[in-house]
């Protein structure tokens, strides 16, 4: 029998720096092609994003132009709604004249009816302006103060009308009636409704 000499396994007891550099080098060789491909993709993606940004800016500019056109057309239509038909305006003026003449009466119920009629005219005007709501009060709440300079006057007059309609014990003086009709008139004149 032959004796085979077994060699002991080599276990170095020092730090092999060259081995770690070699592993890191092979890792970089494996990742660099992926990194280059990713950077190329980002470059193409950047070009695409620049193109999309420019296209969106053009689209936004076009939308702003169209919105401005719609606003100017809406303004013209609104003005024509109240000024275009002279017979309709004459009818509104006759209606308003009857309301104002009711204030010359000595009967407080005529004053109350005049305020209620003026409130109905206000409701018709606000509806024609396409404000949404079930009641005049809800439509007045939907109005932006910047769009309706006499909005506070409309509210004050409408509150007096509500007192007339909902409080049977409410006594209306000629002075309060004149105050309410003056507020209604300010609102109607702002929008050339009378």
C-alpha cells in the first residue's frame, strides 16, 4: 500500500486586497453597460419631456385664447340680452314705473306689493344671468361680489321682501319701502335692466 500524503488546505491569515479589487472590477464591468443604457434612455426621455412640455404650453396658450373669446362673446350676449330688444326694455320700464307709482299710495299693502314685484323682477334678472339655485336667496349666494357690485343692495332689499312675505306682524313704513325700492333700483341700473 502506498501512503498518500494529504496536503493541508491553505488558509491565508492576511487580507487579500487584490481579490476584492478584482471582484469590484468585474462588478463594474457587468454594470457599466446597464448604466450606459440607462443614461441613454434618460437622455431620450428628457428630449421627450421637453417636447411634451412645449406641446402643453402651446395647448394652454390656445385654451387661454379660446376662454378669452368665450368671455368676450358672453359679455356681448349679456349686454344684448338687456339692451337689444327695446320693446322688452320698455315693458320692464313700464313695470318699474308701476312699482314706483305704488309708493305714492297711502295704502301700506300697495307698498308691500311693490316690493314683492320688485323682488320678482330681481329674481328674473338673476335667472337671466344664469345663476343657479332654487330660490332668489340661493342664487344671490352663488354670485361673486366682484361680478355684482350692488350685491349688498340686492340682499338688503330682498331681506325686506322676506320680512313682508314671512312675518304677518311686520309693519312697513313708507321710509322702509322707499329704502327697499332704492336698493332694487341701484341693482337694476347697474345691469341696465330698467
